[in-house]
């Protein structure tokens, strides 16, 4: 089974995470969610925070996302018309990054001071990436806050009362209960085992160069 297939169908018992939060929102105002529900262990991986509305009628002027412990090398994609600020987090144990020892990493990404605000009934995407921990099965929660005019905010920072374990037979039930019990659940991403050097699999056609680059990267 390809990584793409696992990404789309994987959760089985774990069929929640980012997409679940949208379903949990139902007819109510949609939650902020990530575009992925899984990430490959040990790989530098892109993610997108989807901000789906403003704050009780106020337009969006910023977004903040907290990078979970264990993710290093986080960085935002440049977003035209926006300023990006990084808030650092000290590490208890230094790590090697790009051939050098580092004692602090990016702990929060802040998008602010847009050239144009986002309407309260509009939506926006905020792209970033980070190197995923090697702990397969780890459930990561991405706390995030929408910042709006007039000092208003829309936080998605709630965590489950007890840590979720993907090996728990009742994981799906517990995750669903968490996502639907709070108006501000922090989106979840599960760390999955990646195959080989890249977090996708190549078909024989792709190896021969018979498939488009876009299709190849999507598998």
C-alpha cells in the first residue's frame, strides 16, 4: 500500500485526526484543521493549517501555531503580504541539525500584519514544515490560534484529558469523544512508519520516467 493510500485511508481504527475535526464541527462553525492526518517518521514533511473563519464576525489578521515537542527544523513557507515571526523553544537535550548542535528550535510560528485582512466568513491557509519525530505511533497535537481585529481570538488549543494511544483498541472512540467534546480541539497528526528514503513509493512507470513529476511526488 502506498503512503498516499495510507494517508487517505489509514486511520481505520484511527480514522480521525485532521479530517475528523471538520466532521466534528458539523453544522457549527468549522474548526481550524491541518491538511494531513499522518506524517512519516523521521522525514521533513509539509503541512498546512486551514483557518476556516474569523472570530465572531471579526476579520482575521493573524495565525499562530505551536510546534509540538519532538519536531525540529520547523519553518513557514513565505506567504505574500504577511510577516512571519518565529518564537524559539529551548531543548533539554541539544540535537544535531544540518551538521551542527542546536540548543533551541522553533517552538511557534506566527503569521501577522497582513497587507489585507481575511473576511470573517472567508478562509486562509498557512503552510509550514518540520522534521517529524521517529517515534512511530506518536500522536502530535498542533495547538493554534486565529487572531482577529479588535483583539479577538479563536483558539484551538484543547488537549484530551488523557494521552491518546493509537494501539488502544478504543483509540477511535476516545479520539472522536475528544474532538466532539470541545469547541477548540487542537488538530492531531499520527506519526507513521515511512518506507525507504522517501515517504512515498515509486511505481515502475515512475522509475522509468513515464509518469509526471506531480504524480510521482504524490505517491
